[in-house]
C-alpha cells in the first residue's frame, strides 16, 4: 500500500515545479536574446531549438483561452453570423457599374458608364455565387491563351470580333490568339513595331496604361517583356471584356474616360496606349489628352493606333469622310503641341508622341496666354474629382537637362531604389530612412507568410491585391513574373503614397473601401490587407468590406490580414460565417505583440438557382 504524502511534501513538490518552470523561462529567454544578438557560436543551435519549440503556428489557433467570452458591456458574445448566397442573377454583379443603375445617369461624356455606387440601404448582404461549373483558372502562362467557358459564359465577343482575332470559342474553353482590332496578326508583332521606337527592352518603360483595352491582349503580351500594363475598359455592350482580361491573369479594371479624373497619380506611367479605343481625343478642348498628360511621366510615350492616323490612306475602310478625319487629326496634333509632346513616329495607322522631360524644354509653356494651367496644388487629389481642360504643372527643375520630379532608374533597379518623390521630400513626413525601414519590414513579413502559406511565391496565386499598399513593400517583396499585385491606396489615408508605388515600377489605384471595387466577382487569387480595418474603423461597416473581399476573391483563393488582435477577433468571426476557413497566428516577433495575422481560404462552392431576394 502506497504511503500518502503530507501537506509539506505537496508544498515541496509545488515549489520545485515552480522553480523548474522559472528556470526554463530564464533559460529560453537568455537563449533567445543570445540568438538575436548575433554573437557566439551557439546561434545555429539556438535557432534550431527555437524552431522546434515555436508555438506560433498552431493548426487551429483559438483566442478562447485568453480572450474574454464577454464583451466590454458584459453581454455574451453572439454566435457566428451565417451569410447566405445571393440569388444566381447576381453571379457577375458589379455594384458600382450596375447596368440598371447606369441607365439612370446622363449619357453625355460617358457619365453613365462611370462609377455609380448603391446607397447603403441597397447594398447586398449576401455572398455573390460563382456560376455552375466554375473551375480554377489555368496557371500562367497558359491562362494568357485559354479561359474556361464556365467561368465567363459569354460568346458575344467571339461573334462581334471574329475577324479581329480577339477571342475564339473552342469546346469548353475560350482561346485568345493575341489579336486586336489594330493588330489582327497578333500583339507580339505589333509590340515589336512599337519597340523599334520606344525603349521597351531595356527597362526604361515598365508601367503602361491601356485605355479601352478590349480583352487586354496588348497588356498580356507586354508582360513577357517585363512591362506591367494597367488596362481599363467600361462595362458596356462588349460584355465581360475586363472579366476576360482578369481570367487570363492580366491586370485590368472597369473604367472609362468620362467626366471624372482617372484614379491614378500624376506622372505615373511610362507609356499610355490607345488602339482604336473610341475615345474622342480632340473634343472638349483636349480634356482627355490633358488627363493622359497628367498621368504620363516626363519623357513618357503616348501611342495612338487607328482613326484618324494616316487618314488619307485609310478613310474608305473607316467609312468616314476625309474632311471629318482630317479635322480630327489636326485637332489632336494641335493639342499635342500645346502639351509639348514631340511626335517621334507615324507609320501606317500608328503615331507615337513623347512628353518633354520638363517645362524648361517646352517654349510654349512660357506663353501664359496660350496655355491654361491647372490651379490645384495637388495633382494626385483625384477621387471623384471632375476633369478640367487645363495642363497639370510639372515640378520645377534647375536646368533643362533635369527630369521634372526626378530621374527614375530602369527596372528592376528602380524596384528597391528610393523613389524620387521620397528622395526629394515630395511626400510630407516620409524620409528615405523610413522608406528603407518599411522595405526591410515587408521582407520580414513575407518570409513569415511563406512559413504558413508555402504557395505564396509558387505562381499558385496569379492575381494578387494589396488593399492598403502603403509604399508597395508587400508587392516588392514578392515581385515575380509568376504574379502581379494591384496596389490599392485608400483615399482616406493621411498621405498619398501611390506615386511612389509607380516610381518603383509597380502598378496600383486609388480607392475608398467603403465602396465596391471596379472589378468583376472572382477576379483575385489572393488578397492582402494590413491595418485596413483599423484604418476604416468608424468610417464604414467591417461586414461590408469583408463581403466585398468575398465578392472579388476566387473560390479557394487566400486572404492574409494583419491588424490589432481585437480587430482580427471580430474579422475572424465574420469570415467564418462567409464560408472561409481561418487561422489566427502570432506576429513573427512573438505572442506579446498585439498585431496578429489572420490567414483565410475561401471554400469552393457554386450557385444553385437560388431565387430568394437578396
């Protein structure tokens, strides 16, 4: 029979246990400090022990153990809210470009094709369903040429653009031969012609803007030349052209040159392009060309392909009068001269202009009577701002050989170089040191991401969005031809950083996440959001933002969110009601850091003929 120990024995054992625990804590604290110090030959040993005892990657991390089951008011936490699917008619719903709502607005200057978002009471509070038969897109580069029919079941373009080689329907897939209205023989040959004039090959041209892009074949074939094109087209009679572009794995948004400024910063693009884009460049005193001038970098190129270029030869095929075409081209030439663009080439139906590098090399700018300069002191303040027929001033230079705003290195050198806007102090409160620190931080964050999601850099995620991009540090840290990142800079942010993002050779857009994004459902493979919900606290509904994320995320797509632990606890609860699998993970610096990371994967599901109202 065992002898029972007395109370003294129990106290002795408890004291010994406490001493052992305290001793182990001191040991591992000392070991961790030693590892981080970089001294001694025991670094590798310490690192190995740290790896083996790392508790940050628990498979089903829950905060139940150290977050109260009660809210601050003392009420019990409510159960997870389950979001129902929307009716199937909303499969391709684009809230701010809804066709029915658009028809209520004026057609003048394409106003009805611009963003017109629903009021709060009309927003959907359901999950937009994928169509029946939806499958994961083909991996890049196969996706450039093939799109599953079930994902975009619209055949109209195969008929309307049959002779122009836009898209062909073959069995259960669409095939994209790479043709376009102005390049039926293929985008590659067309780009070769442009490259004989424009320095595309050496990295000088990295960012491009394609206005009225069709299915974005121009942008698709620029990618292999390491050029990122931001393509846009309206949601109009050419159903699903932007949707096709994104299914192909090519950057694109729904957009139009209408009455409001483009959602891009000034001096952003190295090249702008219009291939029979049907934009009336000569109207309204050159309003649209002036907007292109605003977003075009000093020394950048504008390509106009199609009517009215070389009208003397082509007027019969265009079914327009000589007089009409001549007047249109004369007007374009007149505005280009006013903007100080130098015409560097006109061959066939394609003309190319180059923007001067500074105002000093532009004599007409000194004649104030002939040039109306914009009065706004912030050329990047564009969100819902009306376009005006005026020329955006360039930053001053000290001599005629200097590039206004600062010279930019060729890509890829410019990716991690200090952007001129930061180096020259043009972004208030941001120093070169702060930028470099930010860069270093994002490399560290991405390394931690890969420990959890090993597919991040493999090409599994082609279309990636950063909802609060800052200086583009996340995009720079994962830069690869296997993927591209839409860097979104929220309009409510304290500083406008998107110009610096473009100077790095990345692309992005201004947006307010209280509204829906200008894209179709299911167009992004991975969404990254750092500090987004804290930024929008008390600005708009967390639920609305998450539902928008769900709308634009593909089935089986991934989400990575960084934020305060209390914020992510609320996000996690909503996300689990949206058919997302979630996992909450400590900051890479340890559990004592309030910032955490929430990983999520959207479950696969498709529509099922729901008819209930949303």
